[in-house]
C-alpha cells in the first residue's frame, strides 16, 4: 500500500472545520494582519492607538463569505427527503481547492480500492462526470483525529482445548485505519457462529494485505461487525441488494434520494431494518422525553402532562410550562425544502393516551410509524399491455390518482423587494396603472396577495409601482396634475407576478421591514416573501422507480375497470414490461415482489438485512404458507373483456417511489416571447420563456421527410425573420394566408460581420429586402462588393461575387 497513491492509508479526509480554518479563516487573518500593519506604519510614534482603531473585521468576514459563496465544495443542503439529507452530510469529494479536477482524474482514482472496505460506500456515486470522485461514507465509518477513516471490527480469542484451537468471537470492538488492518487476517460476519460465540467453520475466507483468500480458521485475527458495514445509508435500504447488478444498485441508491415525500406515505412490506435508524438519524420524528399522559393534540402541537416534574430545559421545538409539569411539542407544518418539496409532521398519539419516555409522538416527512417511508406498496404485474411498456414506460391504474397514493405537496417561494431607485422609492400598492379590477381581486389593501387565494400564471402576487422618468408634460397632463396632484404622476408597474406555467394556493406571506429591525440588503426597504403550494397527483410523464434501479416514465393512466385483475378480484396497480428485468440483471425486484405478495396476504412485514441472504426455499415456503402459487405467478384476466391471459404472470407487491423529475416542472410552451438582441432569434429554454431548439438530428429527420416548408419556417418566421414574423402574426390575426418569408436577421448579421472585416457589401435579393430608408424592393439575386477598398499598399480590386 505504500506505493498505491489511491490507498486510504495515503489519503486524509479534510472536514468542514479544517477547510474553514485553513482556506477561509487563515486567509482572512493574513489580510487583517496586513491592514493592521499598514495602519500602524501610518501612525506617528507619539499617538497611542486603541485596538478598535487598528482592527477592522471586514477582511475576515469577507473571506468567510467568499469561502461559502464561491467554494466548489460549498453547496445548499439537498433535503428533498430525510435520506437525501443524511447522505448529503456524509458526502466525500476529491474535487475542490487542493484536490484534483474531474478532467485530470484517472481511472484508478475513480475505481473502488480494496482499502475502502467498510469506509467508503462502493455502491453510491454520481452517474455523470463525477463518478468515483464524489463518494459517500459507509454506515459504520468514522474519521479519527488525524483525518484518516476507520471502520470497526470484533476481536477474536484463540482458546486451546487439548490439541484443538477454538476461535471465539468476543464483544470487544476495535476501530482500525486502512494501514492498521493490512497485517490482520479479517473474515466476514456471514460465517457460522454458535450461540456461545465459537466459529464452527474449519476453513474460512479472509482478507489479508488487500487480497482475499481462504485458509484455516486459526489464522483469523478479526471479524466484521456486521454484513452491512461495507455499504452506505441509501444502499442499506435496498432489500436483496446482493441479487442486483452493481450499476442498477447505484441507480437505486441514487434514486431513493430523489423520492418526494408523499401525502400518505406507507412503510415497505419488505424492508431492511435500517428504515427506523435513518428516520431517527435526521431527528425527523418526535419522541417523548418524559413519561406522562397526552392532554391535548392538534395539527400544530402536542401537550403532555408529565408524571413527575421535569428539570430539563426547553429545546428548539419543545416548550416547558407550568413549572416543569407540562411539555408542549411544536410540530413542523408545511416547511419548504431546498428542492421545493414539503416537510410536514403529523401527530400519531391521541388525547388520554399514556406514554413512556421514547414513545413516538409524531411522524415526519416520508415517515410512517417511525420508519422511513419514501413510497407506497403497490400491486405489480410483469407483463405487456397494448405496447405501453415500450422503452421502460410504465402503465398505472387510475386508483393511484383517485386515492392519492402517489400524491405530493410542493411549495414554491417568490420574493419581491421594495428598493430605492434613482427616480425615487418603489411603493407597495393595490392602485396599479392599466390593470383591470378583476386582476386585483386577490390583493389586500397594501397590494399583497391574501393567504388562501388560488393563483395562476401571470397573476399579481405583490402590487408594486416605481416612479417613471419625468418627461415634458402636455397641456392636458399639466391640467390633470393640477387637479389630482400627485395621483396623476407617471409610474410604471413593477409588480411580482406568478411565473409562466406555475399555479397553486397561497399558504404563507412574510413581510420583512428595515424599520422593524430586519436585516435587508443595501437599498432595500421591505421584502415580501410569498409561498405557493401545489397538490400534485401522479400524471402521465412523471418518473417513478423501485429500489433496484427499475425506473420508468408513466405512459398511460388506465381506468380501474380496464386494468387486469387476479382470480380473487385484486386489481393490478402498475404494469412493468418483463423485458426491463432480463438485460438489467436486477433480480432483487422479483424476489421483493414474491416475498411482498406472500407477506401482504397475511398482513405481515419483514426486514431483510443487506447481504443476509434469504434462500429460494424460504420464499417458496412463505408463498405456500399464504396459499399462493409456489412459482409466484398467477393467471391474470383482462379487465376489458374478462378473458384470461394465455400465460401466467409474475404478480406481487413492490415498493414504488415517485421521483422529483415531474412532468409539470418540464412542460413548456411559447407563442411569442423574448428575442436575442444580436441575432433576433428566440431565446432558448423554459427559464427565459424561450423556444425549443431544433438540433442537427431533428433537421435531418425533417429533411428525410422532405418537409421543405417546415424547414423554411424554422429558419425564417419561427426564428429571426423580423419583418416576416410580424406579417405572419398579422395574417394569422386577420385570418388570411401567411405571406412569403423575407430575409432572416442572421443574413444581415453576416453582412455586418463582413463589413467589420473591411468588405463593403450590399445585398440585392429576389426576396423582399428592407432598405436602410425603410422601403421594400425586389431585385436580382446577387451579392456585390460595391466600393473599392484601400490597403497600405494601394487600392484593392474587388471582383463581383455572384450566385449567393
């Protein structure tokens, strides 16, 4: 390992505190030292300066701000759901200041190294250019005081009984760094151990100096603490992980962090036992601190009357009243996350219920009865249905929409700042020029939208006006100014409106005011923050996935009556193509489906720890015990005709997640909108209210189908033919034929660029050409250089260039 640069014995982990102290604080202190020395050099020896006159904290504050704002490793916490939060905090990167760039990273750096066992998760890493460079800590890994990663092992004791040496596993746990473990023979935790702790196997596999081999049990020095210590938090939630191919396990662990918290979450029928630990890890569940009786429960708080007076102090969300005899637990209600998902807590206790210390009082986001619950258990069938399973598409039942099984709440936040402009301060008001009364219906007297109002695209959220530049007033305007005074002054509408394509219900309005002591930016008097909530039901185009990397987009939502059903009347919720399993080699999804079916029939749940293998016999035994076919297949009947399908189909219960990639965020349309100043072409993308680009391949497709007029429109009236598009719009409004296109602006830009090179070129086109004086002419088709150009060596002869 001494020669292996990628071995963890040769790599230190720099934590946030160390990065702040070395990169930000140290730089700030050096700047501060320089400024103090400069000030001292300017002070005469007779003066006695105070520390306050010498020390200015601004360089230090600026250095810290610069570090958190511009550092490559400084990102906003991804709290889409509690799992993404915990994983984000355990992220390890080789990029950033003092690291390596992704362009220079070799395959050996990105690859899994043997020393990462139990320290870095070999499954979870990004799929893009950062693959292998951004990794995550394993479940039991910790960082020692020197910055090296350690993982725990249990010590073994060698006990001699006559000629035989028995190996007993002790309860003593040691944490070792990568170089410390090199000289030890370490076996895995899956070997056979009796109830007294003695290893029963004669020969065992072990790791020694970075390689795996098999040998006598007497060689063993240490044993793994648990089978799941080699993987991280998200991979530890995938049941039957050992039956999934590595790439699909990677996708499964990544996609669990993209699951949105549902309105009605449900804990998985087939879990791994880590769900409760991860829900507790991020403190998203509320548990009782002391024993007592529930006195009051509502949506926002739980009041507990304690058995004994407590001496504990109030915490952030726990208030102690009545001299320590009562505790009030305040719940988080509809809190917006960084990815616009919704964090909400629900009480799970009732009035009069006796509770003990540690009793669950309230569930958090994506949590059901204290267990992490990122999705729903749905009845699944692996079959084809009218070709809707093509290219990983998924067919779902309308039951998911009607019963809100995959419904989520999303909250968007919009800000309006009242600033001081050069012409005068802005003003919040309901009195906005040239706005119909109907558009002001949702605004209060101060011009701010009321809570509970339903708003859509372009609706006013905050009414705001700014003064316009004073111009020379006409006689009529002077008269109006004389009669109405200031009311007739020139103002422009700078109101905050709902962006294109957004809609929802106003759930919160906050007003920050400088006069009330709120900290605001320079030149800002007030800031209004408006939150809009949307209830999003599952719809065609939404992305859903299982925990094994089995993802897909919803192709059709079918009425419940048309969905296939089982002989006992159970209607299928979701249909996935069987072809999506074979080449992907993620067979864990099938085992989960079989076992889920067997357990749900009996109303039971199971925890299958990662790498603790369940044999085929166990699943067959569970299916048989539930009165189901041993092969996990059943005959389906077509809901439309009532006739049975020809072959038996794999049916069962699978855990399905709804991901953050929703079609509502991506749908975009444009009729007219902003244009680029230089090219006069429409801007691109949803953010700029732009158009969709037709790339090379799309153009080839149109050319292959000989769509000449469509191609011409793409280059002219739908793009940068300024005159032609104005005429086309006029023709559409009047209901007449669209006239022939004129010359696009990009042609004029080409001519101007040739002018910049010193070529005086004028276009004479057979199409309509707009001259500089505004006249339209129709002439022969040629491009002519009209002026003689001079060079330092004398006049240059320019020949006519024809046929362009």
